[in-house]
C-alpha cells in the first residue's frame, strides 16, 4: 500500500471518531430533559438547605452553637493534707562486712550458697584445723604438766613448814620452797594463756557470720590456700536498711524544726523510679548530716526502713518522700482541673447560672497522684471543671455532669425535621 493511501485511511478514521463523539455529546433535549431539570432542582434545593444550615449555625440562630457544652465538674473538698519533700535516694546496707580469714590454711568447705540469707553465728566456711588442733593439744598438755609440778611444790612446802618450828629445816630453805611454788603458779598461768591462745586460733578455722545478712558472690573455692588478706565473701545486712538522700539547703530549717520538735518520727516513703507504687512505707528519718555541701548547696539525710519484704536492695536508686508536716483543712481539687495561662494557673469555676468563669488559683503541692492543694482562689464546695475545658471560654453555658456521667443524645431541631420530611416527599414523587 502506498504512502498516500495510508494517510487517507488515517484521516477517514479521525473523521469517523470525531463524528461519533459529537453525536454522543449533543443528544436531543427530549432525551435528557428530565435529568437536566432534576439536577437544577436538586441544586436549588441544596442551595436552600445550605442557606438554612448556615442560618442554623450563625450566632443568634437556632443551631447548636448556643447549646450548653457538656463538662464534668467536681467540688472543692477540705481535708488534712500531708506535705512531702521529694528527693532521689540511694539504698545503703545497714552493715556491709567483707569476710577475711584470721588464720592461714587450706579452705576445706564452703557452707553457704551465693545469695543465701545467713544468720549471725552460722559457720559459713571451714579451714583445715589439724595444725591448730595439735598446737592446742600441746598447750593443754604443757599446762597439765606444770600444774602437776605446782602441786608437788606446794606439798613439799607444806611438809617442811611443820619442821621449821622444831629447827629441822632452815629458814633459807623455806624461802626457796615458797619461791618455787610462786614460780610454778606463774608458769601455770602462762600455760593457761597459751592454751587459750591456741584455742582461739583453732576456733578461727571456723569462719562464722558476724551479722544477719545476705551472702554475695564468693571469691574462694574449697581447696584453695587462704591467708588473712584473702577476701572470701561480702555479707550485706538489709533488714533494716538505710536510704541516703539530699535536699536543697532552703529546706534545712523546715526539716530541722519538724525533726526536733515533732512528737512522732518523720515518715519517709520509698517509691520506684517512676513513682508508680511505694516500695516500702516503714521508713523514718534517722539523722540529718552536720554540714551542707558547698558545691551542690544540698545537705544529706539518712532514713531507716524495716524492709520486711526485702524490696529495697543495696545500691538501688529510689524516689524518696519525706513528710515534714500536715496541713489541717487544706483545699483539694483534681489536678486535671488546673490549667496554665499567660498569667499563671487557673480553673474554670461553675457559676450559679450554669456558666463558667476563669478563676486564678495558687497550687501549693501535690496530694497523691491525682489531686493538688490550693491555697488561694477557691472555697470549699466550689465546683470546678475537670473535663471538657478545651471547648470553654469565660461565660460559656455548660451542662454540668458528674464524673463518669454521659450527656444525653441531642434532640433533632425543627429545621432538621423539615429537611428530612422534604427529602422523603421528593423521593416518593420521583418513584
């Protein structure tokens, strides 16, 4: 096929497609009239309803803008509020003992398990005692030998004492007998001391726990030769246990007054690092350090805990709450009621006409995990908004709800009812 006929066929195909498209886009009015008029009516209806909706939503209309805003309110209550000072503390063992042998020798046995609780007086290890037992036996034998010599000397002295009066024994000889008895008595006393020393050395082969505590990881295995510088294990006493913490120096006077003048011990609570739950509530303040750290401007305190469940552990970091006083009749509100503005803290206070007003308040401290204490701005019984504040402004009309209460579903307005009625009639006529 030549180039000319190819171009001619392409032109004819374009003309046919163009004609078909023109016919489709320009259908007769009679065929599409109904659809055209229906669309126009719908547009007008939509425009009318839009205007109606706009009128409903305009201020002063009959829309939802003037409807009360549902909010949750709670009253301001009065209660005795404990005042706490908080700090980060370190758990320290009451006693921390490194066990070293007091005699050298071969380690025979280890009588504890690592991490085991041991009691004061328990034999935790045994060193080969044979050499020390022999030395003790020798000391006892020497003591008995000298005691026998002393008994002989005393008997001789007594017999010769009766002969002195008759002139059968010289006075010089009696002096010798008496001195011999005294010398042997001194020898027996020295023997007794040597026997006691040997007994002490023998007893040192039994390594005894000096405290109630928890055994750590051992450093020596049975069979090793140990000396007096060998560390066998470290025992840690954790019942009771200490917590050491620091407070800023501006709290020193408050703590000292409460510590010295308080009728009861100052309560201390140890909490986990997230303040989620208390680890031990049995603590009390034991001592305040006698100096302030000039580099940090803080002073140290030490609290003691009974630690009955061993929840506190040597070297652990805990959050500490020290109760220094109790405020009688403090005003308390939920913490979520307090909002922060450019001029400070405030709450939305419910008025008698069911509107809200911004009320500045002063927060003096936390009460538990969910409440705060207020010093100024509110009175007992004042209702404050705790949920729904983001939709409020001063003077907003509100629907006050109790905590956990759900607002009722809004009723349909007259305009909405009319719109639904018109829509239903149109659908009926169309069908």
